[in-house]
């Protein structure tokens, strides 16, 4: 559309219907505005590459979520809303009959894409309580077109559980390490592999875990190379980044 | 210049030297880039209104400060560097013969402007130790074209000192309140006036002042209306904002 | 009234009914007390200028809110209570038939004023979840006599959305920037304009947002000039300050 | 009783019924144990002076509170339980028919003492929301035998309200200053008087008040002399200390 | 002086030289201003009672300290500067020949008063490293006219050391408890006595003492009644408050 | 099993059925994997020594807890789940008829072991509110085969209560000290004994206890030797460690 | 070597020189130990892929750094030590004649590799003060075999500077965004591209930047997708991760 | 001595030289005081068991350290001062000719004991920078009579280094795990053994390690059983506790 407006302006100049100065004046007002047009095209490219805008349902009303979801579903093959509580899903499920709700990862998804998934992403957790965040990561990466290998409950206090999964781990091109409490899983894994590790601290634990702060700090201070960290409980962010890395050409 | 490039492109289109599609293509690459051209024009307007870019000397090498200062001094009537330590000034004073160093506020200034100052800014401090930050605020506002009334050492533990300055305070159009320790000066002043109060917490104090955190939190929680806060010890920021408000037309 | 008492005392002195020493003694006891009389006059002036005392409903009982509201409504054209939960409104609505409840901004308002609104205030938000705080700011400024332009959901991760609003933004005399998460909206806006920006961190987000702390710190550390910050979620404070700045003569 | 045991031992030694070494051995085991006897006597003295042990109901089960209360009521003229929620009171009221519940201060009290109250304690609050904590302080001091003057809602953003109470304030021998938000009330009051000020930060406020941390830090950093601070919302502690100071002979 | 001005005004009114309205007008401008006059009288009373304004040397230049000290020494029998480093003392000692420097407590004192000291203050420390802060407290109380009993190095890890001082402790009318690390001294002492305990956390210790934060929090959470806390390392504040309490009539 | 696989490999090599290089290749893939086999044997040894894996119920669904519990109960004499809320117990009690629920310590236990308990563990608390955490510690140590002596409500504000238990305390081989608020119990006890003290901070308290942070920091800064600390409210961890120490041979 | 030992063992078994049980026994002791052998092989593979172990010089003595450096230089084509102060370099330069010191990034490097660099990494900074950290990132990635495009001083307060670099930014396969203060650069860049962004908060700034905490939190809360964060000032970590991502096949 | 006094008193009673009431009176004054006597005996027992009082040199003057050291050396076979800087040692070495200074662990030691050391203590570190703290722990345990096995630089990012030390680790009766950064070493070790692990966080690292806070929190949140934590950098405390556990009979 913006392209249309620009073309129209250029045609007007070309035909002599618009003087240079007037065109210049209109372009002077236009830049940021039109930028948005181009940015949107960029945005469209991003969509084709993987993902449209994602809805963070938490903090929004059911109505807002439902409306944004429908608007996105009208123009995209894939739509994703995260942190959708069961109550919110109940409130909007009738308006979104095509959407599938995943209660563990608290995600609402429409996926009409057909493309083949690319293997290479591993999602690992330290404990059982970290699984909801891990599922958010795994399903995000899958929706983007990645094939995800889940390795759950391999926390470092029982190193053998982790080491017994060496083969799977060594096949990964990128690993998401999800852990609460002391959050050491990311460092241990990163010490075993030579690929990027995206660490997700979780708010599991109690007391001096301070809702995930302990794990967050531990992961930021990882003595292993190749680790970067996302926000506490941000499974989506880690899955998105891992998916992006795995899909890099 | 950007305007020149745009005009050239439009003229080419107008003359038929450049096809619509080719022009479109070049504009598609251009937007953000050219945006910068327009933004720079905006920037120029900002400079004329008051202030060019300001140099935060802390964290830079003397060389970097000296070079940026000279570059700015070549195109502006006013140049300001803040947080210039005496040692840094010694290292660069010979390269900047025109610049005046103000040791209390740790500022390095060139001021070739002639315009009349507009009264309306008051800068107040709780104690003697807050004066360096207050001077940074006051001199910034003055350099922008404001006339500043200083009311120092009127901390709230001796309310009478503050109340005895009522007349001066009531004449202000905007007030900068600089205080460390419990930082209550801003609230007390804001309770006495009906104009904006910019609060500057300082890192004076010890122990549970936590380098200004106590004053910062106190100021953010002011029970008085009309108070906003800048970073700890950020005299420049407060002076700049107060100066901007006072100069608003 | 206090003036009456003073006049009476002076008349008594003038008529010789009260000796100098006795008058002096009474004045000696009086000052702070009478000060309050004068201060109240001052207060009255403040009321005429824009705003009477505002009720922070949170932390008070419905009864307390209702009584203070009625008392203020008896003597003022405008009354404002903030942070009024729907439950509290239900409990007191019958006692305050004239008051209008705004559920998004959680405000209870009586507005009998007729004066024309002055344009110049812009309120912008990063996301949809920031709207309640933004509405609190916007409606506060409106009630004070300002005309407010709302620019919502222009967060920095999609810069084009913000840049497409350039025209509106450039018209502002003062801008309220409301954002949670990384809170960068204020800096980006302040980099585009030459007017004061009042930043409001919001508690939207999760994990390491620490209920708004991340946004608060980011805003305090803004690398752009002309930004000051209010308390987390303090839409009222920002709206009040922006309104005060815009109404400055 | 312990005295009895000691006397018995000494008599046995005196009568030759107990050898020196055996006595020594029994004393060697005894000291800490018997210390408790003497300490208890001390404790009894403390009770007579003002207060028996006080029950912090929060964190205990209704049953625990009820039993401890009854045990104390059997041997003391005055019994006090603090932080008693209405629900807890409902659960135990039948077992404690003599106890009076004060819902604002959330206290449960038995007071059979007849002694005259000694004037000298002032309890002041910044706002209406601080009253529950202030009542806890005031009623504690009263129960100890002090006469308390309440000065509520004299927060520093409207200095005139505080200053109009100068006469009452100047009569105090000790002042409890209760305030949330920026907590400056204590400093302002301490600047006006020459008596001890016990500051109580409250958890009223929101955002960067961090549940009373802002007020706590502000009070600890008071620039006025003669201020000491108790825990956030600890009305009891402040009232107890103020009462102790006022009753000092 | 202010009294003089008021008397003059009243005399003018009395003589008919000044009309009621004109007098009223002048009084209207006067209140806050004249308040300061009265407040100063109040201040004078405070001085006679114990202490003039005290100089916190830290954060001031040697020049500022020297000038303020001389000004105070001209009108007061007692002058006190705290946190005076040996370097600062060297820089100003010649200008202040009468002042005595106490290097342990880092205080600079002039004391020309002759009045008898009143016994009743005990200052106790947990360890040897807390002595500088304790000396600041003790010497402040002494300068105010109190007689101070020092009980040093009685930290709770060797309870017997503390218990062996029971007799001294039981004689106190008010106790200052100075301790770093876990800061439990205040609670233990308060459990032994029935008089006010002023707790001073110190920044001794390392690691998770976080420069005194651990001791500060521990003291604020004391499970013993009758404890209030001052800022970390604030020996002066504790000594001043203890002195004030002991001198209460 | 892993041993079987290894034996099979070696036999194949021995019989010449597997070449050296092929065997080497399989071992190269195997190491970490087989390590897990050995580690599991280790694990089995750990189980026999005292404790199988323990279930932290909090953060898991009732279903997950029930399934893990049943799986462990099938192979172990002792099974322990901690932080089991009454609601969770209601949801799974029918599936676990043998399990005993202890509501104070919120533990679910199966204990079919017959071995005699070894005396030596003391669990002490500062107050009544600390008992749930203390019970978690005590019952954990008991389940491991220790005999536990409970000394509750001996907080340091009434030192005599603690000192009267000297005899019991002196008999301990290891002591768990459970306390909230200022958490000084651990230091005082450690000052009285020459055995290890495991300190458990609890989240009892309010305000500046910051959910147990104050007690945690105090315990970490203990001036007494021989104290180590576990997470806030981590009764299980302390009981487990104390039990392990007491059972050391 | 470990492989050698294993081969020897297998040959012994194959030749019948070692019985199955004896071999099994030796393998049982071996696993973890030998694991290390395999892990080292893994490590070797990692070395070939990019990087040997890196030396964090800070916290080590010059001697330790020099020795480790020499040992690594004996077996590797590339050696890297980070956070090498000029003083430390002076102390060890004679022992490491081949090593090149880069004072801006504070790195000591030996690079004997000849392989061609792969383009795709962009390193951007918000300000001039962030350059040392950025150089650490850039040089690390270069040493790994990446070609790095530096875009410095494009902080968001002057959006046009960043936008004018659009072309360079859009060519990146992975971007390192280095910024202090409010740290918004990462979000703004991530909003413009569809590739991974590694955010590095820096400790530049003052006051409420809390040594990089503000930037760290802001980056963790980025509202843009595809951002992960490393430790404050950890240029090496970011460069290593970006290099790893860019070299992924 | 105290025993002597008691015996004398009993003999006086026995001989009739002291009446019952008089004896009772003297005992009443005596308890706490004499308690100290017994406690001191206790203390003596503690000394024989392992360790006299230890001197924390940091925060004391060289003179204080020297005097306390000499006093202890006069009555004890072993004397230990920790955190002795090289400067302090220089200042006092002549007064303590027998004392040996260990610069790595910053300890000053006199050891005249001859008893055989008991094996069982392992001290492990994550990195080279943790060695000073580890040495403080190891030498403390050795001085107490333990034989210490040091396993340094086995951080978890290279798991093979740790696993290759399995044999040594499995022989330990108690392990001290010293680590900075993410502090995961303690958890990994505790997952491999069935003996107590004392974790020591160190302040090595930078940025979000916050001087050891990250490691401290990680260790407190260890998901492995049997871990307890001491203060940051508190090698002495960990060594003392480990030594005590190993020497338990």
C-alpha cells in the first residue's frame, strides 16, 4: 500500500502532475510514516521466515487477546498466544474454534503451515517442575519449523541422568537449557557441547531462589563458553531464539 | 544533503531519466537512511533551541573527550562536558584554551551565546554536600538560557531554613530539588508550590543510603503531586529538564 | 478565618484592648498554627489553578474514600479518586451519584468545570497492557484542563509503529511515556523531540521485570536528555506533572 | 522455686548431708538451668513494670494463639496479642470471652489494670492508610500505662497540617512517627522537637515503595538527630519502646 | 530579632502608625519567614538542652568543615564534627587550636561545658572492630552530659562474656548495642533488660554482610521488645538518641 | 545391565567376534552413557545408606507426585515427599494408602524400615511459628535412622529458656537451629557447643524480614564457628545433612 | 592416550592375556577417569572448531596467567587471555614475546591460524564508553574465524544514527548489541532484524545504573523477539556465542 | 578458678562460716557471672578438642592483632589469625617470631601440636582464582588435626576434570566445595557422593556475580541433598566446620 502511494507520487512527478518542490514537501512529511510501510514489508518477510507477531496474553483482557488473535489468524498461517491461562481460554475458546490450547505450556496455537520441520533443537530441563516453561520453548520452535528433541528431568544433582543422554545432546545444533533452583544445567551442558546454549531460568524453587533470581544469576555467570540467557520463565523467547539459530542459512 | 539527493531523484523521474520502478527501488533502500537526514534536520532545530549534544566525560579517555569537544566547538556556540575530573581537565586544557572549567560542578564549558537569560528556575539543596550536583544542574540550565536562583542548605531537619526562603521559592516556574540521605526535600517543596519539581537524589550519606538509593526511592514515592525524578547525582539531567520546561513557549 | 483572628488581634492592639506583650505572646504561640491558615489559602489558590487534593483509594476503606470524596465534592468543581477497584466502586456508588467511574483507569471523577482544554499533552504507551496506567495519566491531565492526544501500543520493538506517529509526537509540548518490560520508549521518544518527557514505568511483564523495577531503572538511566521519571504505575503523578507543565504560563 | 532448690542444696551442705564435691558437681550442671530461675524473676519484674510476653498471632494457628492467650491471662493483669486477623478472632472469641478485639489495630487485649496513665506519648501518621499501624502503637503504649495523643494525617506534602499541631507536638516526651511512601514525617518532626522520635515505616504505597522499603531507608537516613527506626509496620514495637521511654524514671 | 520586628509592627498598630489592613498584609507575607524566627528560638532552646548543630565532615571539603566549625565554636560551648578523617584533621588543625581530635571515633570536639554528667548510658559492642562506631556513640552521649559505661567485645558467640557483665548492664537506663556480622547483640541484650536498646549495625564483616545490611536487617527484625535501630555505622545518631533519652526529665 | 553390556562386549572381543577398532568405537560412544550405569550403582548404594530420591511436591501436579511416589514405593523401604499441601494430599491419598501424612511438617511418608535409630541430632527453634520447618527437619532425620531431640521455642530474646536446655544441647552430635526474624539462634547455640550447627532461616516474620532474607543473612554472617546454612524454610535439607553427619562412621 | 590405554586393554582381552572379569573390574574403576580422556578428545574437537580454553586473567596472578598462556601456546594455534590489565601485561610480556596485547579490549592474543574469516557478525555499541567491551566481543569472534563489522556509537537517543546503518545491520547473520545505561539498543536492533541478537549490558553509567544492573534487566525484559543476554561487560562471552552461531553449519 | 570460688563458698557454708541466706545472696548475684566460669571451662574443652579463639585480622589494627595473637600464643598450642594482609604481617612479624605467614591463604599460624592428622577432608575448587579461599579452608582443617586432600580447578564447565578425580572424591568423609561465578560445583559434587558437602561461594567473577552473591544463591538453592553453605569467601568457616565433622567421634 505504502508502495502504492510512493508509486503514485512518482508517477505524478513523472507525468508532471506534481512539481519537484511539492513532491519533496510530501516526502519530507512522509519518511517516518512511510518507513512504517517498508518496515511492515520487512515484517512480512519476517512472517514468512518463521513467525508473525506473538501475543503475550498475560496482562491483557480476554477480549483483547481474542480480537488480536482473530486479526492475526486472518492474515497468517500460524498464530501463537503465550501465557494463556485455562480461565482465559475458557472465555475465548468459542470465538477461536480453530485454535488449539496446550495446557502444559499454556499456549494457544493455530498452525496451518505444511512445511517440513528441520531437526537440530534440543530442549532440556533440570526437573519436572520446569516442564511447562520447556514446553513453551519447544512448541514455539516447532511452530517456527524446527524439529525438537526433549530431554527432561536431567538435573545436575544426578549427573548420570544427563550423561546418559550424551548421544542426543551431541546431535543438537542449538540447545535450550531450562532450570530453576541453582540453574547449573546450562553450564554443565555447555561444557559438553560446542553449539549455542540458550539458558532459561525458571521460577521453580522457594526461599532464596527469589522467584528465579538465583538461577538467573547463576546462568549469567556461567563459566562455560557459549551460553546466553533469557528472562525468567521465558520459554517462548528461548524457543524463538533457538529456532531462529537453527533455521539460519 | 539528503534533501539534495531526494530532489535529484525526483528531477530524474520528472525528466524521465529514471523509471518509476527503479526510483521505487532506490527509495525502498533509502527510507531509514534518509530518515536520518530528516532526523538530523530535527536535531539541528534542537540545537538552535538550546543545546547541542552533551559530553559525559566519565568513562571516556581524555583524548576522546578532547576530540569530541573540539568537534562540537567548531559548529556550536555552546559546548558542555560533564563529570570532568580535575585530572582529565589537566590533561586536555591546552587543547581547549577557550573552555572554562568549573571544579565544583566538574563541568567544562564554552559559551559564546549572547542571548538574555529567562528567570524562573530555582535550584535547592538539602545540605552542603549536595552542592556539586546542584551546581551541575544550575550551570546547565544557565547555559541553556535560564536565570537560576540558588537556595542551598535548606534541608528538612531544620524546616525554618526552608520556610524562610518562601518568597524566592514561590517565584519559581520550575524547581530542582537536590538532596541525599532521606531525600525529603522534594516532597516538602512540592507541598509548598504549584509548579513542577524535578528531584535529584544524591549519593551523599553512608550506610543504608546505599549510594543514593534511599533518596531515590523516597523521591519516587513522594506523597506530593508534581514531582518527577532523575538518576542519582544527575544534576545535568535535572538542569536540562528544568531549563526545557522554563523555556517552553 | 485565620485572617479573621489576626485582624481581630490587630484591632484589639489598635484599640489598646490588648497590650504589646500580650499580643506578642499570642503571636508567638500562633505562628505555625496560623501558618496553616495562610497555607490553606495557598491551598485554595492551588485548587483554583487546577486540582484539589486527590484521593488515593488503595489502602483506604470504602467508607473513608466515600466520606473524603463527599467532603471534597462539597467545595470543589472537580474531585478525583485514583486506584478505585470495581469492588470499592460498587460499595460507594450509591453515596456518590454524581461521580463517574472509569474502569480502565480505575478512577472516580466529578467534573463540573466548564473551562476550555488546552492542547499540548501526548500520552504514549509501549503495549496494550500499559493502557490502564496511561488512561490514569491522560484523564488526570484532562481533568486539569488539558487536551490529551493518546498514542498507544507504539513499543520500540516495532519502531515503525512509533515513527509513523511522528507528526502527532512533534506537536506535543510535553509527553508522558508509559512502558513496562525494558522501558525504552521514553528514551526513544526523548531522542525524537525537544520537549519534556515524563516517563512512567509499569509493572507489566514478568520474571526479571521485578514488578516494574527493570523499566524504572532503565528510565532513570535514559541516555536521552529531558526525561524524568515517576513511581511505577503512577499514571496520576505523570499526568498531573505533564498537565502542570502544559498549563505553565 | 529455683531459689528453693538452691537453699535446699546449701542447707544440705551446711548440715553435712551433701559433700563439697557432690554439691560442686550439682552446681556445675545447674548454672544455666538455674540462671533461668533468676532470669524468670527478672521477667516477673518486667511484667510488673509494664508488659508480659506479647503474642504475635500472625504465623500461628488459632489454637496456638488461644492457648497461649489463656495461659498468659491466668497470671497477668494485661494480655496482648497483635496481628490478629478478624478470621482468627472469630475462631477463638468464644474461648476468650474477656478479651476485647480492636479491628483497626488488629489487637486482642485483656486489661484489668487500674493504674493511672502517664501522659507524654504522641503518635503521628502521614496519611489515613497508616492509621492501623499507628493504632497498634498507640494502644500498646496505653496498655503499658501511657496516655497517648494521636495526631493523624499530617503528612509532609501539606506541611501546614503538621505545623498547625505544633502545640501538641511540643508537649510530647517521646513521639512515634508512622509513615509510608517517602517516610519523611519522622525527619520533619524530629527537626521540630528535642525529644526521641521512634519512626515506623509502613507498607502503604505501591511500586517503588517496595512494601515499605523506601520509607524504611528514608527513616534510617534521617538527617535529623534523635530518630531511631523499627521494622516496617511494627506499630507494636514502636509503641512498646515509646512507652518504655516515657515510663523511665 | 524577629520578636523585635513583630513588636515594632504591633507598636506601630498600637500607635495607629500602621493600619489594620497594611499590618495584615505584612503578616500575611511574614508567616513562614517569621516562623523561622520562632523556630530558631526553639533551636536555641535545643542547644541549651544539649547540642548545637553537628557537622558531618564526610562529603564536605576541609575548608567547609573548618569554617562551619569556627562559626559554631564562636557561639556554643560545645562543638562536634563527626567522621573527620586524620587527613582532614591535619588540614584544619591549625585553624582550630582548641579542638581535640579523637582518632578512634574520628571526632573533632570542643567542650567548654562544666556541668556534671548524668549516669545511665551503656555502650556495648560485639567485637573489637565495632569500637570506632561505639566510641562515636559514647563520646557523643558524654558531650551531651551523660556518663557512659563501655562494655566492649561481648559478642553473642561467647555468651559468657556478655553474661559476666550482667551487673553493669542491669544498671543502665538506656543501652546502645553496636554490632556487625549477624547483629544479634541487640536482641540478646534487650532480652536481659527492661530499658530502651538503641541498636547500631556496623559495616564490619565481609561477603554476605553486604557492608552492614545483614546486621541492619537482623536488628530491625529483633524478636526482643524495646529495640530501635539507626543507620549503619551511625554511632553519633545512637549516642545522641541514648543521651536524649537518659536526660529526659 | 550396563555391566552386562560391557561383559558382552569384552566376551565378543575375547572370542574374536569383535575387532579392536570396532570395540574401541563402541566404547568411545559409550563412556558417558555407561558412566550412568556405574553412577546408578552408586546411587543404589546411597539408597541403602539412608535415603532414596526425595519428592519436592511443590511445583508438581498431584498426578506427578502420586506417580513418582508409587514408583519409588515399589523399590524402596522409605519414601518421602515434602511440601505436600493438605489439598494435594486429599487428591492423592486414595492412591497411596500406605503413606502417612504429617500435616505440621507437610510431609508424606512411607517407612517400612526396622533398623534402630541412632541418637545425636537436636532440632531447636526460636519460636512457635518455626515448628513446621523444624518438623520437616526432624522427621527427615528420623526417617534416615536418627533419633531426634526437639527443643522448641527457645528464641534468644528470652535467653533463660535456651540456657535451661543446656543439658540436652550438650549431648548433641549435630544441631539444627531453625529461626526466622533476626535468626540469631544458630550463633548463640554454636557459641555454647563444639559440634556442627546447621542453620535454617525461616520465612516467619514480616516487613524487613523480607521473607526470611534477614535471617538468612544473619546466619551466613554468624560470628560463631561451626555454622553452615541451608535455604530459607529448607527443613528437609537441614535434616538430611544433620542426619548424614550423625550417621557418619 | 586414553584411547591407547583402552586399545591396550582390548588387545589384552583379545589375546586372552586379560580375563573378562579382570577387564570388567578395570573398566569399572575407569569410567569417569576415562571419560575424561574422551571428553578431552571432545575438547580437541572443540579446539579445532574454533577455540581452546580461554584465560580469564582477572583474579589470577601474573605468574599464573603467564604459565597457563605458555602451556596453551605450546599446543594451540590460537591463545586468548581476557581482562589483562596493562600492569599485568607489563609483568609478563617478556615471557610471551609472540603474544600481541590489545589495550582497548584488554586482550592478549596469539593467532597463528591462516583460515579465511567468514562474514556475518555485527558488533554495535550504544556509546563511546562501551567500545572496550565491544572490542573484546569483536576480537574474540575474529579469532574464531569470523569477519566482524563494527557499528559503534549508535545509541537509541539519536535514532537516526542507528537507522543510517540499516544496510550494514540487515546483512548480519548474528548481531552483538553492547550498551550500558538503559540498554535499549538490543531491543531496537532486534526489532529491525530477523537474526539472533546477543545483548551485552555494560557497567558504564552511574547512580541507578548500579554497575550495569539497569542495562542487564532491561535487556532481559526486551519486548523484541530473538534477544539473549550475557553477563555485564562480558564481551568475550557474547563474541564467542555470536562466533559460534555464525560458524554453525 | 570459678570452681575454686564455688568450692570455697560451699566449704564456708559447710563449716558454718557462711549463713544460708548470705550464701544464697552471693549465688544470686553470681549465676551469669559464674556461668561464664563454666562456659570458659567449656571453652577450654573446645580448645583441647581442636581450636582456640580465632582472630579475624581484617577490621582490626595491626596492634590489636599482634596483642591478641601474643595473648593466645601464651596459653595455646595453636594460634590462628585469618585475613592477614601482607602489609599487616610486615607490621607485626617482629613481635611474632614464631608465627608462620601463609600468603596465599593470608593466614598467620603458630602450630606446636604434635598429634597425628586424621584423613577424610577434601577441599575442591572450581577455578584457579578460588585457591586462596580454598587454602584458608584446607589449612584451618589441617591445624585442627585433619589431613586434607586438595582437588583444585575442577569447575563444572569441563566435567571431565572433575570426573577424573572420582576416586579421591569418593574417599572423602566430608567435602568443602569452593567456587565463584555460578557456583555449581557444590551441587555436582553432592550428586556424586553421600557425605556432607560444605559449600563456599567466592567473590571471584565480575558483573552479575555481584561479588559472590550469584554463587551464594546458587549454592543455597542446590538441588542436591547434603549441601550447606557458609559466607562468601569464608574459607575459615568451611574448613572449621569440615574439620569438626571429620573429627566427630
